C-alpha cells in the first residue's frame, strides 16, 4: 500500500550534501517526491512509496548523511500525489 509524508528536517542540513544523499536514499528505497532547501535553514521533503520503505526513509532522515547534524524531524502523513520520480528542487 502506498503512503506519503511531508517531512521537515532541522539542524545543520544545508551545505552538507543533505539533498543529494536524500535523493540517493529515496531512489534506493524506490520512493518518489522531492527535497528542497528552505529559507529558514531547514530541508523540506515530500516522499511517497510503499509503507515499509517510507518508514525506513523517515528513520534515515533522523540522521541523514554523516556531515549533517540533524536536531529535529517533523513529519505528517498525507495522501499520495503520485510523483513520478524523486528530484532535488
């Protein structure tokens, strides 16, 4: 069953490759959606895919790549938008 989530990641998450590695992890898990930097220094993500894979992805967001320092992750479930691929915006 397909699930979707809107995720906001706070901490040192810009300028450390977070978007690139987020895209790589999403592709590895066969998720679609996007990741983008926000003006407040956070990273916003919308991701959708199989429930187990999405849960694994959300768990990964709590750490991110080794250069990142994630302080907080907020997410909410939402209806799938049927994205075709996962992209960096």
